[in-house]
């Protein structure tokens, strides 16, 4: 594996295809750590979207008394945020299951 360049926090490597698969996170510990970072990002983004979506619905219920126009303009955005939150939390759940499986595999190898 050959280091090509570094740009801010991104590091670029290359490897000849004849030398085999290109795996940066090859051991279980580094893969678990990598998946934890990714799952934490999905969890934070999913929870943020849920909070934004439900707060928009809370505002919509309050402003529904004042006029239907405001409610119709913000309701789709709230639904979109809640849907996006569900999608992001499902990604988090997939990574959480993968981390659990890798930890179980790690304990079996020790």
C-alpha cells in the first residue's frame, strides 16, 4: 500500500490490484472503532432530525388556531424531518448490530 496524498483529514492510498484486496480496517478492533464513529454520526443526525420534526409539529399545533396556511407550509417539512430521522436511525441500528456481531467475534478469538 502506498501513501499518495493527504488533504486536511483525508488520506489517499493506492495499491496494485494484483496484490489483493484493499482493506484499511483489516483487524476487528479497528473495524469496531470505525463502525462506532459512523454509527455515532447516524445516531446524532437521526436524533436531531426527530427533534426538529417534532418541534415543527408542536409549533404547527399551536399555530393551527391562527391559520391553516402556516400549518400547511411547515407540516411537510416536519414529516420530511421525521422520515429522515427514521432512515438515519435505521442506519444506526444496522451499524449497532454489526458492532455487536464483531465484538462477539472478537471475544471468540481471544
